[in-house]
C-alpha cells in the first residue's frame, strides 16, 4: 500500500516536468526580384570583419558567416516555443529588402 501511495504521489511530478518541444528551421524567403547575381554584388560591398579585412566574395560566404543556422533544423523547448512559430522579420541590407526570415516549425 505504501508503494502504491508513493507512486501516486510521484506521478504529478513526472508529468509536470514535461516540456513542449518543437523542431524549427530558419528560412529566408527571398523577394521575387532578387537574383543570385544581385545578391553576390550586394555581398561584395559588405566588409567582412570575421575572417579577414576586405569584402565578402559572394552571397554564400556572407550567409555562412552571418547566419550559420539558416536552413538547419534545431529543436527548441520551453515556454517560448510559440515565439518561433510566429517569428517573422524583414531582412534589409542598406536600403534593399532582401527578404523575410521566419521559422518553419514541425
């Protein structure tokens, strides 16, 4: 009887420690008029302070240094998981609207 009582008392603790988790991928949805050539030329005007002095070679180098988690799935847990599902932010370089960041969550 004591074991049953102990199990019943421990069950609420077990279920209260469960956290909601979701898997999300950071996506950059490009504006329709942006081409890869335009992105390369924009990136080549931005100073690269991470690896060396000078500008980025192309768009891929810019993205790899500044947004390493782009297009990679990551698990998010806790009370703020809803923020990832509703996150949306415009991405501008100088006065050019490149696109919109958002999370694609499962």
